[in-house]
């Protein structure tokens, strides 16, 4: 160890701390690396520890923590006697020196099994790869939360209890990018998978799938049709396409670690589920078809060899022999796949070596002297005359450069096998590009040699009967007679197995062809199921989840069995030449997507795009994608069309299904970039009145308990304009505010999304509602996406507010004034005489009984004449059926009930979460900062909360029996409450009122022949008219409603003229209106009964004094009554007119009276109450005196 405190991991300094099961500080044993124990004076430490209650610690038996000296520790420390543990440090020269590792009671929690470095003396963690792993389990090494760092000592005990709860349950398994991490009793250890290097993991799979029998069976055809130069051009162009794709694939593969799934995993995580689902199915099918092609090819080879050796056919037809042999080979190769990757890799390596031997056998054979058997078949050996004759293209039988390319290119479609084991590579960022480019370079050289060897050593045509002849004058080969009528049997234009004919030893070439085909087939039989399993595992196609299971050795056996049966079907079909172009284009489509994925990921400039491979280029990737698309068209236009149709269909299905996945794909990045750029452009654009949209700030409270209110607002915006559901939570800010609000926001936005409400939930903590709303006015929205209309429910309980709490009414009216002063339009919706707050109703409603009532059968009446309702199903069956109904309601009533169920669960859940703001929960919720974020599930789960003893309280909220409940009990209780079902017995159930469900769904179900009455009394800019117009458009519950407009006459003599003027104005605004009515008797005094009713209503708020202070407090003074008498009479008269004309309408929209300063708040509320009492749903609305309508184009 050096003097400056810098040490290496090999400096030999190890200190073991043994913590015994005692209540005070742990005993300390200090040993060297050879386990020599150094005596310490722990008694003194114990005595000091016993004097400090805060130093108490309960740990597990004989928990041993091995620690090393940190390089940042100073070499000299002063002795500390308070709250410290004195350690002896052993240094290299065996000199014992007293050193102090200061471990205060605040940081004693850091001495646990997860920390190997104790000397930091802080709960903060060093940068560690474990903190960034994506696991399926929470009990892994993690960094402390910000709440733990800020609150420190107060959170330590809670955090430990939460960790203890997480450790409950037996063994937990974590799939962690190539390793299997097993946790048992808190100990983590890894079962390391065997990591592959670039040669075994990338080069061999890629090489074996590129170099197939095509090298031996089609090189002569390419050289003969396209000539040597054309053949070299085709090989070069094909290699160029693959090289561009390899660049893109290397870039994507090096951008982080990958899991099992091969090409599907890479593309789906780059392009998202819409493209990922398509490519996953396509690539799996392509591998199945390719395996079928290989098996049929090798079965045909075996059949020909058997016939050549003199063995008779197994059946009467060669095609049946091929089917039998192919099926047997498939079964054998499936057994090899089931044996695991070890056997696969061994066989592939063996077959890989046979490739080079067979290829060398062919190349060496071309240099051997030509015998008569070869010469009569057109083999001349290397000859300039032969090369010159075959140098340029000579297309026959309607072949062109494109058709020859289409024959050759399918052999290049196996490169994607190089990423099949990307999750098991030692270093994917290095191994993938190294393996791909070395395999491409090798195959390019081999194909070039194949083209030159074929074209320079064999004539285009030979009869097989006469030896080729040369013209002595021109020194060129003469054409045989059979070439004139295309009856030649030999030559590179007619005889494809050129390699067999020219090889030094033919059996070795045959063995190489056999090995190539077998290894390629094994690769395809592996690659298809691995991709298909990954698709099923991601749950993109719900009905395929059965195949998302792993068997022994983590092999997806169900996927293997399914795809092997599909392969067997192709073998039995026999004639696979008809689907050769389809298979080729399927692989080409994957190439296209790889290039596009690389371009797209680079183009969006996402900070997460940091590939280790630096040599890619987004424009080259885009060029490669276009090139692949052109190749698809060259190979086959109709198969390209079929693939496009399949992609579009799958994309549409994914768009409809909307899989709940978050992969950080480029689609997500595009959404952000597009939204940001659009918002920036919008901010710098002056919005024209033609493009005005009501952007609503809705004071919804908990939207789940006020679902009708938010449904009404959603009918206005319909997702085409901004809707913010504002929720002011009446608590003070504390250290838990942010975490709990984040949890509420996550849950509530999911609830809105589930109910197809396109709104943003925005919680805000403030003790006073009015101050919270003021904050909303200032902070809600961004740029031009800011609310311009405030909508809230009518405070129907204002009459029952105690006089001492008149401040509630003042705040309510004050919010309206604040909104107008902030240039907002204001709308107040009164839900007839019904409240919008259904929290109590939802708490008491038993949804199971309601569902059972929907599916009950009516039998004969009982003796007292009442109908006898017999439940169709048991409670457990009802629960299962209800879960299904939530996602797939079959009728209107089930849809209504599913809405109520979601609202009930969410209302109770959010109400419980709000309680976490309360300081009285401090002893049991300190860990909720983490618990709420980690335990909340985005998936909907039924159930209400229970007490610890399993019983529900009166309001459905959780209660504790005492305040001394332990943290682990509290966490367990909350967790069980959120995940449990509550089934009442029949004796506890009251038959639910069907009207309750109807009331909650009031603004979701369209009434018959709806009518909207608009009382546009004063010009507010047109908002009073625009909102009803929007409500009668599609996607609203009042779609297609009849619109009737009422307005006031300018004078009794001009009533008819006013009607014509209003009708003309509506026509100019292009707002369809069925009737226009001008009210001429607004100045008439209201009936005495109406006045008496009003006087009774305000009597509670009247005072006898006549001071300004009383008015400011909201009370009604005699002066205020006298001053506002005419206006009061006008509002009362309006009530009578509303009862007369609009009693039977479905919605009334009326101009909201202005809450002027100086008007007592109780008087103003009385006006609103009388104006809307005993009427259908009424929207009192007023604009901000700015035009929102125009008749100009």
C-alpha cells in the first residue's frame, strides 16, 4: 500500500466485519487475507454503543461483509470516540496502527451485503452497472432514492423494512442480458452463460448461411449467362448491398446490449412494435421456408446419389422419396436443436471446416489435367480462349441481367444469422461488425473465384458426345451443332454442378454440399423459433402467448414444435421453387428495415443513440434501404406487393391493438421531435380567429369520482384541442409531494387513457383551492398550448355551507373573477339537481352484484308476487366474467358498468394515495416515496381496500388498527389492498340501483333526438354559441342535436327584425340552427313565488349591518340588496323563461352573469342557483370578450 492511500485490488488488505445477532452495534473481527485474527478492543466500542439508543441495529445471523480500503480514504485519521467503530488496519510491514473508519448511526445501514466498499461512510452508491440493469425483480443493488438522500436517517429504517418485504418469498429469478441471476435469502449469484467470440457467434452462422449450395450449383449458370464480367458485377453488387446493410446492422447492434430474439429484437427495439411485429412474423416465416428449401434440396441430392449408386427408389415417384427423406432429416435436426446450443455449435463448426476443404478441392481440381470424361462435357481447363468466349454476357431463354441477379441473390440472404446470438456475444459492439465483414469478405472472394473458375475452365455449350473443336485460324472454340437448336446437355449454360465435374475428388465436394445444407438448415431451424419466441414473449399478438414459454435449458420448445410442423408442411408440399422469390424478398424486406432503422435512429438525434461502431452513416443507410427496395422489385414485383400488403395489415393491426410496451424506439423519438418542433412553430405563429380552439382547464378534482364532468368536457374537445384535468390536492408541501404527485399522475393518465378520454391530468398541492387554481392559471400549458377556457362544476352544496365557512363561497366566486382577469373564458356546468361528485356512491356500489343482475334469469314469481331472480354464476365465475367485460363489453349496459368499475377502483386508489400527503402517515409512509412508484401497476386490477383484519371500513378507505404497525406490515397491507379482490356475501349486498350506473354514464350515452338550447343573452365574443356547436358535432354525446337559439330583443318594437338579424348572423357563422327565438319580455317583474323562493334562499346570508367589510366577506347587506335589485329581478325572470322554454331540452347553454367586484359572493351564488334550479343540465358560459367566431374566409 502506498502512502498516499492509493491501493489496487491486489494489495492484500481485507477486513472482515462479522455482525452477530445482537441489538447493539456489531462485534468486529479484523483478519488478514490468510484469516489471521487480530484482537480488538470491542468492549469499549460496545459500551459506548449501548449508551446510544440510535445506534441499535438488528441484523441477520452471522452476516459477513468483506470490505476493502477505498482509494479516496485519507492515510491519517484522528481518533473519534463518539458514535464510531475503531478498526485496526494491517499494513504490509505488519505494523499495527490505530485507524478510524467513522461509521455514524445515520450511515450504519450502509454496512450490508450489497456494499463491498464501506469507507465512503455514506448511503450513496458508487457508479455500478447493476444500477442500470433492466430486471424483473426489485431486490437488486440499487442507488438510493432522492428521498432517502435528503431525509437520510429518517428513511433508513423504512428502506430496510421495504427491502425485507421484497425479500420475502422463496427464490427469485432475474433474466439479465445473458446471465441468469438467482436470489435466495438476499444473496445474488450469477449462472454465467457461455459467451461466444466473434468467430463462433457471428462469423460461422453468417458464413454458413451465405455460402450454400449456390456456390457449386449456380456459378456456372451466372458465368454463362452474364459472362465473367457480368458475373463479377453481380457478385460485387450483391456484396455491396450486404456491406451497406452490415454497416447499418453493426451500428444498431452496438447501441447497447441485446436480449434473445436476434433480428426481431434489434429491429423492434429500434423501430417499435408496429414494424417489430411485422418483421418478427415475416422473419420467422422466412426462416421456416428457407429451412424447407434446404431440406428439399438435400433430400433431392441424397435421392440422386442413391439412384446413381444403383439403389432403387423408395417409392414409385421421386417426389415422394424427397418428402420421406426430408421429413426424416427434419426430425433428426430437430433433435439436434433440442440438444441445445452446445451440440449445434459443435456440428456447425465441423460442417464449417468441410466448406473450405470442398472449395479447395474444387479450385485445386481446376488446375489438374483435363481427362476425356471432362473434356467431352466442355471442361477445357484454364484457357484464354475459353475465358475470352465467356467474358461477356450471352443471355438465353428470356434471361436478362435482372433475372440472373434474381437467381443468384437468394444465396446472399443468410447474413442476418450473424446476429442470432447477439445476446451471448462477449462484446457485441466489436464482435458483430468484425464477424459480419470477415464473413462477407470471405464469401465475396469465394464467389468471385467461383465465377472466374467456371467461366475460364468450361465452355458454354458441349454435346457430351463429341469433343469440343477449335478453329485453328481464329484460335477460338467452335460452336457445337446442338447449340443451334438448344439441345446441348453440357456446358456451363446447361450443366449446373460444375464443381462436381471439375473437383479433384468428387466425394469431398458432395460432402461439402451436404455439410453446407445441413448447417444452414440448423441455423434456420434455430433462428426462426428464437425470433418467434421473442415476438410471443413481447405479447404483441395476444393469442400467441402460449408459445412464449421456455423449456429445459431455456429452449423455446413450443416455438420449435410449431415451426417444425410448418417446415414439415412445406416439405410435403415438395415444389418449393414456386415460393423461392417470396422467401428471398422476405429476407430483403428485413434488410430494408435494418437500413431504415439505422437511418431513422440516427436522424432523430436521440441522446440514447450512442453506437459503439462509429463507421455507419445515416445517408448510406438510407441509400441502402432504397437499394434493397429496388432489389425487391427486380426480384419479383408481385411478391413485393404481397409483402407490402402484409406490412400494412400488420401495422394497422398494431395501431388498433396499441400494445402497452415502452422500448424507447425511434417512433417515440419522432413523436417528441415532431411535437417539439410543431409547438415551437405554433408559438411563433399568431393564431387566427378561424383556428381558435377552446383549450380547456377543467377543475375535475379526482376525475374518477367526477367522471361525468370530464366526459362532458371531452365531448367538447374530442382530442382535437387541449383538455387539462386539474386536481388541487388540499395538503401542504412536504418531502413526499413530488413522488406522490408523480404516482397520481401516472395512475390517472392511465385511467383517462383506458376510458378513451384524451386529456392530461395535472395534480397540484395547495391548502387553498383558490390559490391552487391561481397557480394553474400561471403554469398550465406550454407556448400556444395553454388553456383559454376554465370549466368547473357548480357548487351545489353552497347553501349548506356553515356561515362561519363563508370563505369557501368567496373562494369559489373568486376563482371565477381570477379566471376572467387572466383572460379566460369561464363555464360552469350544473348537472341538473345531481352532484358531480360520485365518490360516496362509488364506494358503496357493489359492482359484482350489479354484474350478476345483468346476467340473471327470471323464473316464476315468488309467493308474495315478487320476481325470483336466480344468479347464473358463482361469485368466482362472476369475477372472471367481469374482468373479461372490462376489456370486451358486449352490450351498452356492460360498457356502462365497465366504466363504473374502473372509476370505482381508481377513485378509491387515488383517494388512498392522497392520504400519503398527510404528516400523520409519517411513521408508515416514509418508504412510500419508493413504494408508490414501484408497486403501482399500469394494468387495471379490481378490488377495494381492506383493513388489516380483512374488513372494509365505512368509506372503503384503508385504516390501521393502531399507529404502531410495523413498516413491513404496512407495506404488506397496502400491497395486498391494491392487488386483492373484495367479494361481499349476499347478506352484505344491497341490490344496486341501476340509476347509479346511468347517472355516472350520463355524458357518454347519446340520447334520442337531443336538443340544445342556447341562450345567447350578451355578446361575449361568441363562446356561448361555439361550445354548443362543438357539442353537436361527431364524437359527442349530443351528436346531431337540434340547436335552438334564444336571445334578447333590443326593443319590443324590433322583435321580428332582431330574429332576422340573428338568423343572418348564424348563417354567416355557418352554424346550423333549427330555430331562433327573441325574448321580448325580459324586463317583466318575476312572479311573487319566485321572489319569495329567492328570499328564502338568501336569508341565511343576510346581515343587518351595511358595511363594506360585510360585503367583502360575502354577506348580503341591505345596501347590496337594494343596489342589485334590478339585476336580481332579471336573473329571476330568466329562470322563469328557462322553465317555460327549455324544460325538456337535453342541455341549456346560457350566458354566465359577470361576477363583478362588490357583488357579495353569496348573492352571486344565489343568482346562479335560481337560474339553473330544476332544469336539465345547464352550462353557464361566458367568453373573455374576444372574438372566437368569424364569418370571413
